[in-house]
């Protein structure tokens, strides 16, 4: 769509056209010449005849002279036979030949065979051919993903884009990420301002988010906004065939960047390179680990006042080596998530800037119909709609084209799990349930945000509460409330839809976990008393780690524990039900609003519920990954 979207990588990773091919053509041409030469010089002149024919001609006295060489006999007739004076034939073992020649008075001579030509053909040609093939493949590999040859050339392969034309205006629907990155732009534009007081500029920023949400685009936009050179490489480009090459490339990259500071180094698909190092018995990932180690060393080593920002992107943060996320490395993580309705509309607006739209096209409606689409999907959608319109020879893209394109893309995305309307409704009720219970129980952490935008990492929606203050202790009451909130999702589904779904699995797991810990670890059940039944298992407060093994206690006690856990859960469930049935219209209102706009801020929720917004609702734009409720 947007011509600026052309990726820099496209220009870099191909070998120059024609160069490696040329060598091969030379060799082929040479071979052809040799073959011609062979027929020219070696092939004896004259008509090819059989040996018996030759002998018959000798006896009949037709032959004038012959030249006998190691393998052939050629010669001339006294007069033309079958249109040719000359003949040749393959020589065979024939001891009597000379006698017969003498008898019929034929002139005969022997011949030295010149040996160099067969020699050349027999030995040199295959060698030349092999060499040509070898160098051809080596160049191919070197051009594509870095091979033997590219090692030597790696200095030229790192490609700094000096004048990036992308800006934040080309990115939409990821406002929070944009906000965080603006700070990085500031640093790059004016490093002195920050370093003058002795501060250190952040080194690493990791963009995390599902594919196609604009991570690469954002990284380029940062370079474009700050007007600094942009070094970009993909993680897989570092992983070479030979040990040490990737590490050399990392060193190279950083030394080049240092000369161009301030600048940005962008490592796309960091997971290809930065996977957790494992102790493998085969030692098979040695190369990747060396490269990773080199990267870590470079990140630690370079002067942090030099204003080089290392950005990286990944959609699989969970596989990254923890060492990468340590302070001083990629310690800033920016979540780049799929856009909500409003964001989708803005993305569509950007990508239709150069598309002729018909009168009736309402991008708002298009946005509403594309729940679950990432930015790249939307760009694709606009393109598809434009192509459909063009195929029908229309003068402008109409709403019908968008509809058709949406249908096509959704069919294609089905594998990526775009939610159906019914599913969205279930998720909306579920999240509303969590949020309402959390808001109406006094003393709970305020709800910060509810969302039914499908996230990349499994959850279909989430309700985020932000604590007002750090907690070190929780009282029994707090835990019971927490349980009611956790069960609020499932309960809302029951009440509103009269049916339950699998969506509550994680809630139930967490709730059961808490209930069990209340009984067996924190001595909060009257029936069992203040006894810890589970030993030292739990290291961190509320951190879930119930293993399959259990503490040492009797069968009867086990039964009692189960009964108590069940009782606590049942009571929490009843509490959630009580709150939600008391305000059925609220559940309906919140759900409708959520379906409409997909995300809702805490204040808006409290306005619907008629609860005053706590003045202390944290205003920070930071988004920690949601502390659990899903
Ligand atoms: P990622 O790196 O997250 O997989 P990309 O940045 O490569 O995604 O996005 C691919 C293309 O999709 C971009 O070049 C752009 O055209 C479009 N795109 C993706 N996200 C957005 C967005 N938030 N705003 C505008 N365009 C987007
Ligand atoms: Mg990308
Ligand atoms: Zn839930």
C-alpha cells in the first residue's frame, strides 16, 4: 500500500544480480569451445567406414595410402568411393595388415598422437567444472543467508539506512508503545542533555507482540523520528553455518554503529538468536550460543554515553534467554499489541491514504468488522479490497469490496483464531463479570482496564487491576474477595448466557490454588486449624507452585482438606453470584459497551456502575503484563 513500507532488508539480502552467474556462463562457453575443438582436430576426416569394408578395399586395390595411428586408420582411396576420397575406421588388432598393404602396394605411415588435447579434456575440464560449481554455490549461500564467502565480506553487508522515511504518523493503534518510544527518540535527538548530568541512556528496548502488529515498523519510525542511522539485521542472519562467523558479525555491527552514533541497531526476530541457552549433550547449538554471548558482551561493553540504542523485536518472548532481559541489556520491554476498534480505524485510515474510496465507505464500520486483525492484516485487507475493485473495473473501492475482502481474509485467518461473534460475546460477559465484582467489593484494587482484544499470548480478553500500594501481606478477607473476583467471569457467563464455557480454566486453576493454600499453608480454615500441611513448597507469596506430591498427612486429613477447599470455592462462587444478580442491568450495560469499543478504562467502568473513581487510580501509562485476571 504505502510505498514507504518497503523494507530495507529487501535491498540487502540478495547477491548482486548476474555476478555469480557470469562465471558459470564463461565455463560453459569454454566447454562448448573445447567440444567443438575436439570434433575439429581429433575427429579424423573422411567417411567413417567399417574395418571389414576397409580390408575389402585393400584387397581390391582401391586404397592409395593410409596413416595408422594408435586407435584409427585413415587414408585415401585412389579414386572417390561413395562421394568421398578420404575414409577412416577404427583400428583393430590385425597382425597381417602390413603384409597385405605391402602386397597391394599401399603407402603407409605411422603417426604420433598429440597427447595434450585429450589430457586437457580428460583432467582439466572436470576440475574447472567442479570449481565453477563450487564457487557458484558458495556465492549463492553467501548472498542469501551468509555463508563462507560472506564472512570475508560481512563488513559490507551490514546496512545502515541513513535517512529513514517512516515516522510515527505511519503507525497507528499502538499508542502506549508509541508513547514509550517517544522517550527513546528524545534520547537520540539530544543525548547530551541526558548525559550531562551523568545519567545513562537506556541501552536496549525490546518490542514484544504478536506478528504483524507493527514492531518492525515502529523501530524504523523511531529512527525516522530521531533522524539517526538505522542498522537492521534479522536474528536469523546471525546464525551461520560456521562457528564464530555470527559472533564476528555482531562485533562488526557494533563497531560500525559506534562510528555512526547516535544511531539505532535493530535486531528483528531476536528469538532466532536469543533462545535460552541449553545444556545439550550434543553441543549442537554452539554457534548460536557464541553469537548470543558475543551480543551480550557487546551490549555490556559499549560506552553507554555513546547514544546507541539497541532495539529488538520478538513475538516469542518466552523463549528468550533470561540473560538478555537483565538490567543494562533489553531491560525496557514495550508491548505492541493488536489494535482495538479505534486503533484499527486509524490503521485503515493510514493505509487508505493512497486508495480511492467510494462515497459510502465507512472505515469505522470496516474497523468494527475486523476484530482480531493485526495492523499487517488490515494493510492486507485494504490491498485486497483495492484489487477486487480493480478486477471489477470500478472507479473507486466500495464498501462491498471491503466486505468481500474481509470474508476472504477471515477465512484465511481462521487458523489464527479470529473470534466469532458468539465467542466475543462470551468473552465480553466473562470480563465484565470479573470487572464488576472487582469494583463492587469494597477495598479491592481498582480496575485499570478491561479488554476483549485478543492478545497474542493466549488470553482472549483481560481485566487488569493495578494495586494502589505494594502488598506484603494479605488477610483472609482479601483472599476471599480475590476468589470472588476470579470466579466472577465464570459466574457472569452462567447468569447471562445460562451456559458455561472453557474460558474460565485459568481462573479456576488460580482460584483453586489460592483456596488450597489457604487451607494447607496459611492455616485459614477453622476445620483444619492453624497448621501448615504442605511444608516448604511455596517460596513466593501467591506464586503458584503446587506440585503433584503432597505433604505428609493422613487420608482423613486429605479428605478434610478437599472438603474445605470445596467449601471456600463454593462460598466465593455464591458471593460472585450475589453481586452480579443484584445488578443484572449493570452486567448487561458493561458488556454492551465492551462489545462496542473492545476496551474500557477503569473510570468509564466506575461511571457505569455509579462508583466514585478513586482519586488514587494510578495514572501511569506503564502497562505491566496483566497480573493475572483473564
Ligand atoms: P511485525 O514486525 O510486528 O511483525 P511489521 O512491522 O512488519 O509487523 O508490519 C508489517 C506491515 O503491516 C507494516 O509494514 C505496515 O504496513 C502494516 N502495519 C502493521 N502494524 C501497523 C500499525 N500499527 N499501523 C500501521 N500499519 C501497520
Ligand atoms: Mg517484523
Ligand atoms: Zn477470567
